[in-house]
C-alpha cells in the first residue's frame, strides 16, 4: 500500500512539474518535500471570501455598520450575523484591535468588511495633518496585522467630523450613515430594535456600536425584521459596487439611479450631476449625520 501511494504522489509530481524520471528522485529530497509542504499549508490557510456580486440597484440592500470596537460583545455579534448569512462592516478603533485580534481575523474570514475609524477616536478636524495621518496609518497597520493582511479601504471619521483638509489627509472615501440609531445614547434593546427595523431604506447605511451590549442584543431581531422587509445585508463596499468612491469625499448611502425625466433639470440647478458619481457631503436625501459616529 505504501509503495503504490508514493508512486501515485511521484506521478502527481511528474505531471505537475512536467519533469523527467531523473527529476523524480530529486523531488523526493527532504528540501523539496518541505517546500511542497509549506506551499500546501499556505494554500490551506483560510483567506477572506471576495465581495459578492450584488446589484443594489435591483436588490434591496442595507449595510449594517458597527463602530468603536472590537470589544467584548463583538464575537457574539459575529455569531448572529453568521447564523443569518448577513455581512456587515466594522469601523474599528486601532487601539482596540490588538486585544481582539482573533475576532478581527474571524470578521475577515466570515466576509465582513474591516474599516478604519481612527486609532483613538479624536475629532480629526482638531489635529494637524501629521496627527490625522498617524491616526489612520497606525490603525491600518493594526488591522492588517490582526486580520492576516487585510488593509481597509474605507474610513469613518469619529463624530462624522471632517473637512476638505482632513478628507485629503485621510486619503480614503469617508463613509457616514443614513440611519443613526443613537444606540450609544439610549442603550435600550427595545428602542435599538425598533429603530433598526423601521428606519432603513434601500441603499441605506445603519450606524450601531458593537461596544454596547444593548446594541448587540438588538441585532438578532433587527436582522429578522429587516429580512421580513426584504432586505439583503451587504458590506459597504458591496453596497457601492458599480459606483466609484472618491478619497476624501463623504458618502451616506448608495446613490439612486438617475430618474427618467421628460425634461432636463433647469439650468443652474443646485442638485448637482444626476446619476451615480461622487456624492456631495451630506446627501440631501438623507438625514444629516449627527455628532455620534
Ligand atoms: Ni465612533
């Protein structure tokens, strides 16, 4: 049995390498075996699944987002999301990542989006350019290290506070929200649940904080209620598929396709260009972000 097994492995190596009979013996050297072994091991290392192809112009999408973690309740939240096949986005503080590295790795492997919410939650508009860049870069590194190499592409400024200079220094699209649950203020499961089910509109971004127990406890029913409303749970990057996001520009929800109108908008209209494209800060269709974030 052993002999035929090795013969099969040898034949496999020959096929793969396209090598001669003489090479067969070389391929059996310890070094080769070690190299093949480590390659096999590397390919066995789980890797994050790619974003799914979901057309959020056709499908009723919502992006649940969780800020300020990871924390002690985040693993339980991942259990809820997994059970429901729901993906979410985590805007994490770099200073919290190291203590919850396994949870961050798990987020990545389960298809959630890892995103940057600064290192220590300062109001970035009060920092120097170097200070802003440090808040961003340290967090990028912490998340990459914990997750096994995932580098966030989206940022949410603490308190939603930004301006043109800060946006430039951050250098990533700035993701705010269309639904502010105010979970951080009320810490009330029933209220968090009610708001989370009722308020989201298709293409919306919902703000929760996974550092609060009540918020995390509300999510099973929120997911249930939104499913009944016909929603699909997507990451923020999935939400914006097909729409180009620009670094330094603020987004609060997926832009609606341009409505088909009989006549063009009046000249000098302040509505901006119709159709998908970079948003203006604070989409007028959405409630203005409050100072939570
Ligand atoms: Ni925050």
